[in-house]
C-alpha cells in the first residue's frame, strides 16, 4: 500500500519570532491552554498559522500542517483538555518519574530539577474536543478541496503514563484501580477525537509516540526492572491501547504513528540504538497504516535491517533528512539510502525492489521544532524550507 504522500514531514515547523515574542508574556507554557489567554496572543497565533500555511502552499510542501503553532510542545493541549486530568507543572526529578527514565535523566544532566506532567485525578471522559479548534483554524486557511492534503498530529495515549513513577499516572481518588481501566477510558477518548476530527473533514492524522523506542533502550529496560515493572507486559499494554483507539476509525481516515529518539532544543536526543527489539511487534501487532521512522543517523538509529519485519500492505516513511543539523544532505546519498531500504524489504517480502519502493516515502526524521524553543543547532527558516524542498525533489525523482 502506498503512503498518502511520497514526500512528507512530521508536522512541527520553526515558530516565527513574532509568535515567540507574543507569547513571551505568559507566566508558563501551560497558560496557553487557559481560557483567559490574551487576544493579542491569539491574533499572533492565527496570523502565524495563516502565514505558514501559505508558505507551504507556495512551496509545494505536503502534507499541509499548522506547524503545531497552537502548542508550546508537540503533546501540549491534549490531556489537559480531557475531563479527569490535572496538570502538575513542577513534579520533582527524579522522584516523581520512572527510575532511570531517559528523558528525565537527560534533562537532569542539563540542570532541570522539575518536569511538568498531567495526572489523572478523576473519571477520564471526552466532553470537549482537544484539537478540533486547531483543525478548524488550519482548514479555514485552505480551500475545501485541499483539506485532504492536510495533516494534524496527536500525542500517544501512553505519553503521561510511561514517564511517571509506576502507579502514579492515576491517583487513588480517581476511581481507577488498574492501568488497564485507565487506558480503556483513555482509548475511548482518542476514538471519539478521531471521529470528531473526521466529521469536521480531517482525513490524515499522525500519532507521535517517541517513547515506544525507549523499549529498545537498556537504560529504560533496566530502570523498569528496578521498579518491578514487567517491561514486555508494559509494551503489550501500550500496543493494545493503540489498537483499541484505532478499532472503529472510519475506513478512509489515514492514521500513522511517528517514532523517534528525542529532539529537544539544541539537537538533544535521549537514546540511541536500532529498532530491532520492537520492530516485529510494531509492524505486525499494531494496526497503523504508516510508520514514520527516524533513520537519519546510523549511530543513533541503526540501519534498515528491522524493515525486514514489515508486512505487505503497510508502509514506512523514511526519516532520512535531519532536523538536528543545518547541513543540507546530499540528494544522491539520500536516494542511495532509499534504495537500500527498499532492497531490505524486497528480500524479506520476496518482491522486486521496484515493488518494495511502492510502500516507502521520504521525510525529515522529526519535526523542526517539537517545542516552542529553538530547533536543531544552526537551524533557520531558510534552511528548514531548503530541507523540505530537498525531500520533495528527491521523492519526485525516486517515485516519478
């Protein structure tokens, strides 16, 4: 099955200075999701989205996104808007989090003492759509015939649970007595959100789940063992939840999942290593149509060998262009790596390389600005657009 676009991008784009300046008066990033946000900030946000949509249209960038400009970070504004969750802006590192959790240990190394999270304190229910306002703003900048060429991103359901100390993602007063109950209700909210967005005309959604790659990390797995957590059962719980939220989605709603190893300000990442440990389960036991995978750096991501587990009928978007470095990739090298990936799939599936190419596409390995902070080292808007042009031009050459 072919992916929706042969040239793609992960969704977040560098925030313009005008938007950063408008938000500089906020006391904390979480204030962005309050009801009393100043109109001046809303106006700056709307203008920035209008401008970045027009830029994508003029440059032939697909899919069309709002750059995640309505969020302070890629997962922002989702859990906060579900009934039953409460934002905790200053949880202590490391006490409130899993033992040796790669994100918090990495943040601690650069001096962080606290980290925000969203904890379940009551019955999880879907009352108001978290992201419908974002989609309505994005589509208002597009003619209806281009709605199908747009994409919206969402955080994974396990985002809060995986980082918090075992047993603390939901409080005793929430009414939940097991992680399964917590995820059953959360999956219902996700399914409802998919349907709401679909009914409003959205046809392409990307779930961001960088933490699935943590199951490849010895540090994370050892930390789970120290906490008394069965790491394989935990992964099963998460993949089961992914499938539950997808179970009743409309047939023509495309939903893919993006995995990476961290992309904090200054090109920081939290783990390295191949997809080998999770690849079979990821491709064969989750019901996603598309997998957006990071492959821009062999040392950090490993090679293409795990693609041998990809079954027929699914597809992979190869993240071969880096958002972490300002240097523009060599198009010939990118094309060569696409062919190597296709060869791995062709041999495993027993098909020709030309047929294997049909289940591949090309993109940057991550967003250009997963948070409101600056992107990769030396990254500028000019370089970002240059990299997206490279993705488009190489894809047009490879897939004609």
